[in-house]
C-alpha cells in the first residue's frame, strides 16, 4: 500500500479529475469568446457569458469529456439568448417606469403654449407642400398617410416635411436674436 487511505485516495482522484476537466473547459475559452462576441453588443457581456458557461459546465461533474465542447457551446448560446431577452424586456419596460413627470411651473406652461401658437402661425409662411405636410403632422397624420392621401411618393412627403422643419428652425433662430439653429 502507498500509505494513503481509501478516503484520501478518492479525494485526490476527484481533485485530479476536476483539474483535468477545468483544463479542458478553459481550452474552449477563446472559441467561445469568438462565438459569443458576434452575438452580444459589448465585450463585457460576452466575457460574462463565457465565464458563466464555463462555470456551469464545471459544475456538471459527471459530464463526458468528449461532450464538454458541445455542452459549452449550447450553454453559451442560450446565455446569449437570455441576454437578448433581458435587454428587450428592459427596453420595453423602461418607458413605463421613466415617465415620472416633474411638476410643471405654471409660467413655463403658459410660455410653451404661447410659443406653440406662434410657431403654428409661422407654418403659414411656408410654401405649398411644405406647409401642407407640416400641418398634417401637427394634426397627427403620419408622413406615410399624407403621401397616400395626396398621391405622392413617401420620399417626396418626407423631403417636404424635412424642408419645412428646417425653414421653421431658421425662422425660430432668426427671431431669437440671430441665434443659429
């Protein structure tokens, strides 16, 4: 006998097996980084995903050494999907939670309404199609709907709206003591 008792021998064999498994797992790190980096928006998320996949794989003690690569790939890709789902969920929930309105000071509201009325009067200084599309947008009609109603291309309607907005911006800038827009 080597002097090592049965429990000690089993414990050292288990330690050796874990070390070998970790070496095999760590050998897949660069491949996983390339795989995950293409699917996630930033390097930090990719690194977190790869580390999580490696840890989950290491936690599976009875995993066949031949299947470690496939298992790592599967786990990493599922973590990428989870990441995308979480980001999409956050993107959809954020507008609901951020709509905390600061109380409006009464004189600000009065000034905003007065400026809106003034700006609407300036719209009538615009030329034909520009004036029509800006007024339509002010009444909640989209550029696409405007184009369909007036039987023009969407590009023509968007161009008229863009020109109209630019002219209104210039009018505002000139009226505010020559400030350039």
